[in-house]
C-alpha cells in the first residue's frame, strides 16, 4: 500500500469511538465523520413557508413560463402533446414562444461563467454560418428585435453600468453584445414548474424529485443532447461542465429547477486527477463498486444503473452510475438513459426538495482515450464544521455514508410502495459484480 495509491481497505472504516474515516479512491480526499452529529434534521432552519400568491403564477421568477422574454432567445424546448408524446422544437422565433408551453427549455445563460468574449478573444471564436443566419432571422421580426435589445439592456443594467454610458449606447452597440445569445457556451435547461401542481405554500418547490419519472427522463436526456451540442461549439472546447445547483445554499440564483452546461477550454482539475488515477489503476471503478457492495452502501439498482452512498466526499453524497462499458451521456441508448435517470430521480426524491444540493455530472473528455465513466453525484449542502479543513486538508462531515444510506433507503422504500418512483431493487436486494461494468 503506497501513499499515492490508497487501497480499498482504507476507503472507509469506523473507529472504536464511532468516528468514520473515509478516503476517496479517485481523488485521495480524506473525510472524517465524528459521532453524535448525524441525527439533526437535514433541512436548514430557514424562513417559514408563506402562502403562495397564485395571481403571480407564471411570474414567480424570471425562469417562469410567462416571463420567456426576460431570458435570452431560446435554443430549444421540449413540449408534450395531448397524447403524452414529447417533441423538441429548436430555434423558435420570438413571436411563437407563447404558442406552446415548454416542459423544459434550453436557453443561453444571461450571466455566463465563461463569456462569448472569452471565446472570441482567446480562441477567435465567431458565430458559425448557421448561428449567423439564426441571429439575423431572430432579429428580423420586431418581437425578436425588441426581445434581444431588452435582454441586452437588462444585462447591462444588472452589471451596474453607469446611466450616462448606458444612454450613449446605440441599438447597434447593443446588438453587438447579442452574439453570445446565438453562439455562446453557457446554457441552462429550465423546467416548467416553479412550484409543484396544487402547491399551497412556498416550501413546495418543484425540485427534480417532484417530477414524474418520465419528465425526469426527458430532462436528463435533453441535458445529455445539449452537452453533445456544446462540444460542437468550437474546436477549442475540451470539456462541458454539467451541474445543477438546487436552492440558494447550494449556489442557485433562483428557486426554480434548472441545470447548467458550461463549455470550457480545459479539462477540470477534478477530471485530470481522475484521468491520472485511472491510468495507474484501470480497475479503480470496479474496486469502488466492490467497496460499496461489501460495506453495504448500495442504495438502489435497476438493469442499467446502480446508486450508492458515496464515500470520501466533502459533503454527504449519493452516486449514480450507469452500468456496462463506459460511455458518455450522449452515447448511451435510451434504456440506459432511462435507467440512469430513474435512479437519479429517486435519489432526488429521497433527498427531498428542502435540502440544498449540487448535482454534478462526470464524464470522459472526448479528446481523451481513457475509459473514464459517466457518473452523477448528488451532494447535500448541509452544514459542515468549518475552520479545521484549511489547515489539515481533512474534511469533516456531519453524516457518514451509512447514515446517508439508511435515511435514503427508508424514503425509497416508502416511495416505491407508493409508486412515486420507478421500479428498482433497493438496499440488500442489489447485486453487483465487476461484470456489470462491461458490456
Ligand atoms: Zn420560477
């Protein structure tokens, strides 16, 4: 056992006093859970719920369905027809935005993490011919023109631009700032509902876990297709970071369900660390799965995916892994996508809509020939003990993986009985072997 290569034996163990020490087999991150802190409620004691003002339905926030014109021109939307079938509509003109109700919509983020200018100035990125044409067509209608100018103005105002500078800008100055809406690399996938149907108070937000399994499947598959599309944005795109922040404590700016996709010109530090680990130890995923199985951390399983309580994570974490040979999200077939989505949906449902959480997608950068696996982590951003970590690089966590496992399993068992989640095997019913990670 060398220091560089943590063995499965040191992955997770409980000491005599009840402290649980964990080590992340992919990153080496060390986490301790000290006893006696795990029984507190997960939800932070936040604001008291208030009654919902239903006269504001469709207007609760800028992501709501009656405020389409406050966000940049839409790239695509999913609509559901009366017979229950789903359709994707791409590049709708402004005058047709209200013809249908989007179950999910893909729009450019108004405040990009990596801006259009970054791509332009560092990589000479300019809109493709198709993107140019789409922009010209969008602006050719008066509704489209007003929409784009309105959104550019709102962005400038929000960025704190001086009133005099603002007034001096001509329409063509403003239009030049709209390229990013048609050829940018930071997109959002937004759900339709702000609150669940029939909600009475402000705590009843429409989180991932409140969607139906079918809606969640559409949401997940739409996200995967959008990732593939962003890889085509520019030859300099090397990774498309994909994540979902739920609630303010987890970094969300609106309490309205959305995922984010950000094209970047580098591999993330996390990805690089995993690639390095994988080169040294090609069996690492099988090893993690074995630890999860032998230490009784498996939560749920279906024919094409498995979910487990993660170990060695800074926050209490649930991990969803598609099975079979490694494939990127946009490469798996419909059944694997559905199975993966069903488990992720169930993990969200078991977590509860009141718990702030980050959903993080990990996948193989397409320019790397390494069998890195697509996985999704769901991290509960509940309070941790601060101060100690900086000096030691040992992270303290309030819930050990077995406590996470137990809480989630109890909820899942209830929800499976109620038919609120897709059929799946739970806990002790799960059966995994390394064969499941091959075709
Ligand atoms: Zn909203």
